[in-house]
C-alpha cells in the first residue's frame, strides 16, 4: 500500500534469529535445562524496496522475554542484542504496545509483554540507540482489548463510576 510516498511493510520480521532459552525446572532438586532452538524460518529479501519504506518489527515483549532468560544470536551465531540484529538487517521502526497497569495486585504481569510506561521508555531508548524510530501503540486498558473484550483500566474505577461521569454527575 502506498500513501504519501511511504510504502508500509507492517509487522514484518525482517531478521530471524536463533533463540536460546534457559529454563529452570524445580522439584525435589533443581535441574537446569539449556537448549538452543533454530527458528527454521527464512524470509527472502524483497528487492527494490524504496528508502522511505517502513520496515518494522513489533518488539513489545522483548523485556519480558529477556527477563525469562531468552537470548538472541546474530547471523554469525554470536549472542547479540536483538535491537542491533534487527537494525543491521534493515529494520528502521519498532512498534511497542503500552498498557496502563499490566500487573495484578501482587505485581505479577498479565502477559503480552507486561509493558507499562517505564518498559516502553526502555524499549524506545534501545531502539533509538540502534538507529530505529518508535511507533507507540497506547492501549487504554491494563491488558488486551478488542471488540469482544473491553475492560476498563483499574485506575478508572468501577462501571458505576463511569456511569456517573458519563451523565455528568
């Protein structure tokens, strides 16, 4: 799709990496399981893409992945920051989703990246340090919202509070 001279190539993973995950399994004794897994997916380079094409990746879950022990490797099979790998492969934009308060009362994340403003800022800094621009996708909820599930943010109070505000009381 062309619009005002900018071609959009949305959510295209233009660089695929080998993922290395460390998994701890606990029972009577602690056992470390460590294995590397090749993605097994290849994306052929598209020739003739103009300079103003957005070549973006949604990297919203990166901090949660890294906190869980996932590591990323470059094309030479050397551990490398995924932002650098994407940038070297031609990505020029990252998308980051931001939820208002994606944590339960015990501060456990709901999943999907658990991105609050602090994590989104960290992702944005890492992207710009690697010469990529940032697209921010604000979610007016604490977790996924779609036409079938529209839950109000915890900070907005109860539905009764919304009713009072809506009618002007």
